[in-house]
C-alpha cells in the first residue's frame, strides 16, 4: 500500500459518487484496510484532497505540456487555439475520473473567483495551458470544453478511438466557429432595441419557498440541503413543509421543474421580441440572463447540477433537454449555451451578453481578427 494507491482509489471511489460523499470509511473499505491505516499516510481528509489536487496537476501538466510547446511555436493564433483545445478536450474525455475531480475542486474555484484558495502555481498552470488572457472569449473556450466533456460522459459514453476523435473534431469546430451564423448579420443587429423589448419574467408564486430552497442549495450543496434548514430559513416548522411535499427530493424536484419552466418563459420572451430566429436567439439569451441576475441564488443552484449530468440524476431528474433556445435544435447545443451562460454569470456578474452571444454565434473566429462588438 502506497500514498499513490490511496490517492488513485479516492479518485475512483469518491468520483463514483461525484464527490457528494467523501467518506474515509468507504475509501478504507475499498482498499481493504482500516480507517486508522489511512491516517498513517494523511493527517485528515483535507490533506488527502490536497494531495489529489497535486496528483491531478502533475498528470494534467505532463499530458498538456507537449501540446502547449507545439502551440506556442505556432505563429498563427487560430492554430494555437486549435492545438490547445484539442489537448484539453482529449484529456477530459480520456480521463473521466480526473475530469470529474477537476470539476469539483479545480474549475469550480476558477469560475467562482475563489483563486485565492489556490496555490499560485496551480492557477498559473491553468492560465498557461488554457491561454486565459483575461478576455471573455478565452474563458468561453475553457467553459465550452468542460460543457462538451460533461455531455460526452453523460450521453455519448462511447470511449472507442473513433468516437473520441470524432467528438474532439466536433468540439474544435464549436470552439472555432460556434453555431456558424453570419458575422455581418449579427453585427447589424439593433441590440439596444432588442434589449428594451424584453419584458422581465416574474418569479413564480412560490417565490418565498423556492428562494429558501435555492439559498440552501447554494450554501450547502444539492445533496446536503436539508428540510430543516429550508424550514428555518422560512421561519416554519419542518412538518409544515411535509404537509406540501412528501420528501426533500420531491420539493427540490419541483423547484427545478418550476425554474426550468421559468427559463423557458424567458426564452419565449425572446421569441416574441422579433420575427427573425437569429435575433430571437440573442433576445432569449438576454432575457434568461436578466432573470438569473435578478436571483443570484438560482445561478448557484443550477450550477450545482453540472456534475450530476455525468451520471443518472438522483434528485435532479428534470432533464436539461427541456430547454430549447430559438433556432437551436440539437440538445448538445442547447445545453452548451445554458452551461456557458450560467458559468459566465457565476464568474463575472456584469458579463457583456453581446460578447457572449458573439462567441456562441461565431466562436473564436469572431474575435481573432476583430475585437469588440
């Protein structure tokens, strides 16, 4: 038994539960050792998790470095991004356990702007290997790779060489060209008029209850949120909640069903704002972003469902496939747009939706030779 045996087992055992429970006892059982034996290698659970972070970066850096060296020697910026995007999505697809860990303990800290909890070297590595330069589009590339990797592990699950290589090529096309709308057309939009046409969707009549649910999920996590804490936030008894919902699971399920219906109402506002499908997409994106901005806790709650989509949902079984943006017919694209919007708003509350829309429509191609909107 070595430290590395324990670390690799933790990736496997805890990752199987998507890190909803990180039990040292369960880990020890999987290794057929006593829990006390783990303490000979790690002082506590946090020390083990930090060692897992070290292990992740050691393996990730070794995988990406050759691609990074090749990319930095290339003078063409588009080709640089192609090379580094290929490397990152290939790593995410071929290393499922490490990818799940990185979602929970690495990338989540970045889009929550919790980089002060990072050792500086880790953050420097992430900046370097993703070409993060402070622009929205560079951050969008990282979120796109993560989103498409989540989709692959949830819905595709074909780990053959042909499947992985085909998916990597499709992902690179998405990064480079987005949904491939016409650049001159979207540059000619009257964005001010579209934004002023939108009527903000009001919160559901159960706002007080769902606000308490969203806040508790945001603070405690989807699986850790309790009926008692939700009742306390509302100044009610737990039994009063059970008079309306048979369980915590049924209440949280109804919360997500209701909120995704609200998101679809926001999207419909965009559809009603104009007759052109490309303009409808922008209006829908803007409408949904305004709804999220009016309720930050909802952003955190929806963000917490990302990793659940890698496995069959336990609580959150209202499929994101119910979301459909105008003119977007593929499930993978609808989920990518929603994932991108939520992540960007989590990372930067004042994100320019017009710039985000440009990336969705044109990918990096819309920024390599022209700055701004």
